């Protein structure tokens, strides 16, 4: 099954380079607030001026050089990142929350000539200086004081020539993948791919309300029954976005680029806390919240959740990992708004699939999204042929924001026809809606059948008293896999027997877990994805302990 939307029919209006896009936003939205963080705000005009002023610190680098930014979400991170790209250099954002070994590997792989580091991040500073001592790289402090100095300099000097020389095909940034299988890669993106990805998100946002006036009226009238004034506020362009997702990951960075190039206000937070997030939604009257399922779950668990006024929210966007039908339904009720579930990847440049706002008017079920405008998708069988409707296969995509290449060695994921093979298992229905089930590596074999964790996890998550769960396979001597479910309970009352009974009632016999392990938390990457490779090791140890009791 395939859905093809010719890109020529869906051209976005954004410029093809980051500096051109930022310059346009600064001209048209100069006084509008661009960014809000815990330390204050900055307008689009001042943000562009700060990026100009930062050029002095980059002027002695040969173009293009890689420049790393190790900082928490906020104005300094955004200003340094855009300044690097506007100067023709290659941005290398690195999550400063990484451990020592991961930071060391990232710096060694990316080999930056300059490293911006936020003061107070001791491990990041230590590893940056260690790398600089051995390579000659320069380490520079990055905080609001530096941004103010850039702003003062940028307001009195003309636009640097390097701002204007950037080509759409020039490399703009390199991002690390999440490495849920244990191996992370570095993905290169051009100015054009980052701008095209932002443009696709903009077109998707417009598509929510339809192209023709008649379509808009029909859709808006249905949505207005539930969302009333929220629809009007968004339709008038009074939008405030917020994301607690790390801006150093493509999921967060694509939102930053989209907001900075389209003139939308973005609220960020340096460190996530569910109560702080709720307070910022209320204080800044956020209209769109983009977060991972894990972060939304933590917000919903606040005991005083109902005391916060979320009436400004029109959309809660879920991405970064799979979201259960249970979470989608609870989020719809609690936030009182639509919940849109998206899919994307670092290689694709961000999101390429999303559910529709009108889907939120139906009872929640397994998330199934449609391609963004300009995106083409196929589901392929094991032989590489297009799979029939409702048959599982590998998801392949063509998207305007697709990566340039991997840095160094990497798997060959783009075929000769230009299709990017995602490594994710999906199925598409006759209406062209795609449901992503997870990674190909996560597929289990039992009784000769391929089983993916998503269906089992949805079943277990629906059991009352279950907070979240993850399922992996443990291969036995016969070659089959024992299904092991790792379950986090809201209370200690739910038993393994009850979980197994629910699975037997709703699932085929081969999909029923052979073992249930109760845990306090699931191991996750920094961007919230479940580390199934860690769970597989735990499952193997648990099975070994059962085989060899003390």
C-alpha cells in the first residue's frame, strides 16, 4: 500500500536557507516575541541581531567548520545555533545531559573546532576542555550575558557577508540519532532540508483547516463545537508553541526552526518538571504543546492537574516514541483539547506523519496518521514490494527534509529510487492512514508468526492501574521467543495473573506474554525512547535466574 502526494503540488513559502528565513521573519515580525525561557524573552528582531553579533566569535574559523553547542533549552542555545548556521558553519548540537562516555564519543565523532558550553554544566565543561586540550578546539561560555553582548554588537554592525553566501545545498547541521539499539549515528542535514522540513510542518498545520473556504468552514465548524475560541485564536495567527523536548534532538530542533522561520512564538524550558510545564502553559497561554508520551504522562500524574487552566490549548502533539491509545484518550480528556500523534526521524528531518485534528473527535484508538503535504510513503514487504492494505511491512518515505548523508560510516538507508527505508514496521489501511508499530529489530518470532510489541503493549496499558509497559522477546532453545512484559504500576494492586488474563482475553495465544516483570521505571534514552536493548539483557538475566534458582 502506498500514498503519494507529489511535492510539486505542495510548495511551502519558506526560503531555502536558515539565514534567509531568519532575515525574513525578523523583517515581518520584528517586535513579536520569538522565544520565551525561564530567564526572559527575546523578539524576532533582537534574535536576528544577536545572531549577527555572534559572528565576531566565529570569524576566525575556516568555513565551513563544525561548531558544537552544549546547552540546555533556552535563548542562548537557539541564538548560538542559528548564529553558527548563518555564518556558514555546521552546527553540532549535543545534549549536555549525556554521561561522560557518551559526551566523549560524541565530541570525538563530531570533531568540532569550537564548542559553546553553558556555565554550570560541569560534566559538559570538563569533557569539552579535555577534548580541546587534545585537539586545539576553542571552548566558549554560552549564557544570557553572552547573548546580550551579541545583541549590543549586532545592533550597531551591518549584516556580515557570510550571512548572504549560504547555499541551500550547504550542510547546516549534524544530529545524533537516539541509539535505542545501542548504536548512535550522526546525520547531516542541509539548509534546504531543514527549511523544507519546517515548511512541511507549516503546510500540515494549514491542512488542518483545509485549503478552500468551504472546506475551512466545514472543518472549523465541527472543531468549533468542541474547541470554540481556541480555533479563532489560532486562525487569527495568535499562536504560542511550547516544547520541553531537547532542542539538541531533531524532534525539538525542527520545532525551533519552524517557529523561528514562520514567526511563531516558542516557549522553552531548560529542565523539564511537570509542574513547571503546566505553569508555563497557563502563564503564556500556549496554543500548541509538543512533547513526548513520557513527558505528557508525567504531567497527567500531577495530583493538582485540574487546578491548571489549559483552556488556551488547541493541540497537544505527541512524538518521539509510540503513544498508547490509553494515553491519547486520557490526554484528550485532561487537557480538553485535540491530541495529534506524529511520526518522524532524524534521517527524515523531523515529522512526516500525523493524525488529523478531526481524529480527536472520534473515540481514541491506535494512532494512525497521514503523510504531511509533499511526503510520500510506502509499506514494503520482505521482498521489497508494496504491501497490501492492513499488512505489516517496512515503512519507506520520500520527504522534502530527508538527510544529506551520515557522517562517516553509516547504513545505506536510501535506495536508488530515492526512498528512505526507515527500519520501522508499519501498516496502512485503505484510506491511506499509517500506523507505525515500532522498529524491525523489535519484532519477535513465536510459533512461526511475526509479533510486534505495540499490540501487546496497548492491551496491557489498557488494564486499570498500569502506568506504562514495554515488551521484548527472549529467545529459547527451540528458536521461539518468550514474550517478556516489563510493567510499571500506578499502585501495587495489579497482579501478573490479571495482566495475563487480559492478554488471553484480547490477544491470540502466541501473543500472550510468558513472563511479567514489575519495575519502577523503564530505561529510556535522553529523548524518552524505551531502550529495548537494555530490557532484552534484563529479560535474559531474569530467564537465567528462573532456570537456575538459588
